[in-house]
């Protein structure tokens, strides 16, 4: 058997790719980098831009789609709305505030760099989301996941996860080909989504609890059912026109209320990570290094925006709410990168023809830069805070009061933009004494 036969044998090809991914992952671990970066690098290596030994594109793509479905399923499975409630309004305010800030300013930067409006929308939205997987891993390694800034970060990351699913539904509707207007397309897609959700809700109440209880006697069968349920609803979501990701997310939510969610999640984590390997390999193999070279300057601009702008908006919002600058700073660092959802979203945009390879390469390059640098920023957050602390003096808390309510925050913002701003003592008594039921700042 010659070298050509080895390359053309799919089994040997997969064995080589997985071996290379293992080596790259080990190198990444030494450099203390997430596996995402290593896997994308392997995709570039085996793709047409370098070694050109990846011939099983369809098989890789199928495994990648299954990996995305399992990822969204696990996210839905772990969706804990009570966490948002326990961290008070700060999770909602920082989550939505950062999403709005990044989207608006990211869209303006993209337009200024010459992108058309639809490409600018995709780029702006892709810059918005932060990686729950990476943040949870880094905070867990530092034993900060249960600290105040860790809980707040988890809260607004859940808000981001909910927003990204909504955005996927909207952009899926924009990708439909019909004679109806965009507004009618959105209503049509949302209508189908509500109908699907209603069916799943009925199954959640009357069927799924009994079924999972019966299957729980065999954990292997329970896990197999979970994977099948995730893939089935992902396929149904794709059939109804609002993407596989949304269907898989809904499948996760449908099992989140069962007593077996932790068992399922624990068993599927390894499956998810293995299948996601093929998504990032597929993504890396699609990148054209020649086209990426033309995107270096825009990628640097967007990366600086994400690394600096995203943490600043969290710092400002939490500072207004009365949180200590160290807590605000360390929570803000968790949004200083784009996530795997950003890459999934931009890949979906390319599939429906909204963006081209250049935009895909740009966002991927931004992802590589921001994930790499933000990882070190979070690992050395204490040293970074001590270094930057003098610059953060303006965010120092004025008193030991609990965080202010959303009404007080809006009031403060209005007065901050007024030429005749009044002092806090001039505010009405009900507003002056307003408090919220959020966690006290520390």
C-alpha cells in the first residue's frame, strides 16, 4: 500500500487527524489554551491551505452538525433560570447591556470598514457572545466559580445563551426563500417555533418524566435516548425552518426539569467535546490563509474592541449598581472573547449565503485572538487588576448600600447625560431609598 492509498483510506485519514488533534491539544494545554484554538489550528493544517489531506469533508461535516446539536442540547439541559434570579438584576442588566453595546458599536465599526449591512449585522452579533464553556472551565480551575463575580458571570452568560438562540431564529427567517416580506417570514417562523414548543411542553408534562424514569434503570439507555432526542428535535427544527441549533436547544430544555439532568449532562460532556472537535476541524479547514491575510487589520481592530470594550461596559454597569471595582473587573474579563456560538452563527450565515469566506475568516481570526488573550487575562486577573487598579478609581463604590434598582440606574443614566444634572439628595424619597433584592456587592 503506497502513500496515496493511505491518504485515500477514510479510516487512516481519521486516525491521522485525531492523532494530530491530540498532539495539538497537548501543546495547547502546555500553553494553557482552550482546545478550541488547537482544533482550529489542526483544521487549518490538514485543510487545502497547508497539507491538503482532508478528503472526507461530508463525513466531517455530518459529525460537526451532530456536535453542534449536542452542544446546544447540553446548554439547554443546564439552563438554570433560577441562577439569573439569584444574582438579581445585575445578570440581566450586564447581559443585555453588553449585548446591546457590542452589537451597536460593532455594527458601526463593520460599516466603517466597508462591510455591507447584512455582513455587518453578522459580524456585530458574532462579537457579542462569550464562551460559557471556556469561562466555566477557567473559573473552575481558579476555584472562582462560586465567588460573587463567578456567579454574576454565569448569570449574564445564560442571558447571552438565550439571546443567541433568538438571534438564530431571526437570522434563519432571513435566510428563507419566499415571496413573503421579512416581517411575515419572521412571524411564520416564530409561529412554527411556538407550535413546536407547545408540543414539547405537553411532552414535558405528561410523557418525558415517566419515560426518563423508566429508562433510568439503564444509564446507557438513558444517554442513548438523550442523544436521539437531541438529534430528532434538531432535525425537526431544521425541517421547520429555524435551524438545527434551536431544535437541539429546545430538546435540552425539555429534559432540564427532570431529576436526571446532571447524570445526562455528565455523560454527554465527553461526547460533546469529541464531536465538537470535528466542527472546529471543519471550520479551520474552510479558512483560506490568503484571504485571512487581507483581514489582519480589521481582525486586530475588532479584537481590541472585544478585549477592551466588552469588559468596560460590564465595569460601568456594575459600577453604577454599586459593586466593588474588583468584582466588576473580574466579571468584566469574562466577556473579553467571542464564543463557539459566534463561530456557529457565522458558519450558519455562510451556509445560507449571507456572508462569504472573507467574513468567515475574519470572525474566526478574531476568535483565535480574543480566546487566546482573554484566557491569560482571566488566569492572571488578580495581577492585572492590581496593575490597572489606579485607572479604575472612578468606579469605586461610594457606600456600602445594596445595588440600586433598575429605576435608579435609569435615573442616574438620564442625569449623567443632562446639562443640569441634579445630585442624589434632590431625588424623590421613593427613588432615593430604592433597593433591589439582588445580591449585595462585595
